[in-house]
């Protein structure tokens, strides 16, 4: 059946508008109940459409969501990155377009799935397909898992699924709820009964999981201090700012003012020292000597140089009681490496734009240590990739992340980033220590709650007492594989039951 052009345009407009509203379900707005409602609306717009039209509606939903939810890319690329306006807009729109294409692919695949039952379509097959596309988006082309539906549920009851199957398990349950809502509103009497039964099962399972502790404290207190220097990105790398920066971090570490507590561990943010390590070796040696005298371990972010490959590395080094280093593994495309031909790289150099690739650290690196306590390190947006933290677990009793969200100014990005870090703590059942340059520096509990945080854009030393945790969550044991298997099984079940019903009716 041919759909009139006017109806197609209206359907796409509605999809785009729904997408623009989706970021409201994430931080800093926290309207987590909105996401299932908007997805129910998208499912309704997809229902009965040809694959091509479903793809278009999916594209505009995704385009709207990422245009509204990741507009801060423009701030980091143009305002602080110094790229020309047209380059910043082009890169931002390019990423938004790519994210829209993922949802377009989801719409296309959904429209090709056979299903005679509304409940099978909306509550089983389509949520599974959506979740598989979210997972694909998390790693393909280096991955960009921002705005995955599960992250927006960190403050709701559905968070209970994170230790079981990670963020994608939370996404799957949230999207199933979207299908239930649509089925209850639009389905046949039989479909509504099926949807109600699914809802009851989801509620019961969530209730059983919501108060479950998968890991336990070792009852070993660790005093920590997280330093937030709050040095603006436009001044960070000025030559005259280096000495004041070193003095600031030294004072906040060893003379924090109103705190009489000597921490076991002090953490500085990502590239807190705006220099290459071997060029400020005297300063690092002095800090290490003061740390040893105070009985303190310090983790500090700094650039190191890979002399073998003649490349810089984004590193977190340990000085004081024990020495160690972690080098960032998952680099930022067009920020830390540039997947472009040589002639484009040459043009970028002539234009004064960054073009040099940063060296990536090895996948398997030793965790950092404070005494006999092991910590799983991550730098910047590495903490948005849940499966990568599993390389350090369960040996590590705590997570530590250093970031510099000053690149995004006073936008929603630092709040979204904190929300994703909270998911990592919840998946692992461990404390997360998060030190950032301008905020949001925070202590996150094993249940994903923010226990303490520094005021954003203020210089601050955050002191707290935390405990390492031991044990394994189900997610730690199997990663994303169970959710992927369930999604494939859901799709297979829907196809099988539909074809069987068609045979019987035929």
C-alpha cells in the first residue's frame, strides 16, 4: 500500500520530535520514565511501515536525539579545540548523522521481521532488535555508547538489572516496557493479556533484584582525596600557567586547608600536569618524595612519551609508596587519533589543527595499587565502555577514573558522563573514585549512587573514606554475552511462532 507523502512527512516529523525529547530522560534532567513512553511512540510510528519508511523514521528519531543530546561536541571541537566553525559543525553533524543511521538500521530490520502478534512484535522482537543495535553502536567504528537507554534508568528501579547484565540488560528491560505500554494501549484483547503477563514478570523480577548485593565490603578503610583543580581549558596549556598549576595541585594535595586527614590515596585528574612527564621529572620526583614522607600514594594524570614509537600517551601514573603507570587504551576519534588520509592530515597541520595520533596503551595492563589494594583505572571516556573494565576484575577492589570534562563547558555532557560512570560502579559492585578537572568529581557507591561530589567549576579537595569490595556480579562473570543471546533468542522465538501460526492458519 502506498502511503501518501503528507503522512510520511508527518510521521518523520513526529519521530524527530520524539528523538529531540529523549535526552530529557538522561542527566541532568533525570526524567527516566520518559524514555519508555517515547520509544512506545516510535514503535507506533514504525508499525505497519515498509522497511524504507521505517528506516527514515528511525533516522530522524536518532538524528533528533543526538542533535539535542550531544550538541556539546560543537563546544569541544570549536570553542576549546580551536577547529574552524565549519569543521566543528561538519564533524558534529557527521556523528549525529551516523548515530541516526543506527536507528534507521533498527527501523529497517524491525520492519522486515515477520510477526502476526502485536505482543510478539512490540514486547519481544522489537526490544531485542533495539538492544542489539545499541550494543553494535557501542563498539563499531571505535564505539559511541552515549545515550544508550539503560544509562537514563540509573535512578529508577530498572537499575537493578545492571549487575546482572550490564547497561544493555537495563536497556532491554526498559524497551520491553515501552512495548508493553504500546500493547496495552493499542493491542487486541489477547495481546493485552500477554503484555500484562510480561509486565507482571518484569515487575516481579525487578523487585527481587532491586535490593540484592552481589559483592561485599572487605571492611578495609581507605582514606582518599580527589583533587579538582578547576583550571579552564583555554588557560590549561599556556606556558605561564604551568608553574601555578603545579603549585595548586601540590598545595591541595599536601595542605588542603580545613582537612586534618592524611589520605592513603590522592587522585589528580586527567592530564592534571599539562606537560610531558620526562620534561617535569624534577617536579614528579619532589611530589613522590613528599608522598612517601606522608605515607601517601598519588595517582596523577599526565602525558608520557613512548620513545619506541615516538608518540605521546595519555597516562595515569602512580608515585609515592608504590610506582606504576596505566596508559589509556581506548582513544577518542578526532581527539586522540585521526582516522584520515595523509593529505587530510597535512591540511590539518597547515590549518593549525591537532593532527598527531596518541599512542594507545596495551589492552592488558597491571592494575594500580595502594598497598595491597588493587584499583581498576580508566581515563576520560574509557569509563563509558563497560566490558573493558572487566579486564581488571574481580581482582581490583575499586574503580578509579580521571577525566577532563572542561572540554564541554557548562553543558549537559559532564552530567551525562557522571551518569555513565555511576553505571560502571553498579555493574561491578565497587566504589568508583572519579577525579575531574572542572567537575563533576565524585565518590560513587557500589550501588551507583553519588555519595559525595565537588561543586562544579570550583577548586576543591574532596575527602572521603571508602572500602574495597570483593566478589563477582553476574555481569562480571559473563559480560554482555547473556543479553546478546537473549536478544537473538527473542527474535528467533518471534519469527518461529509467527511462521507456525501462519502454517496453522493456512
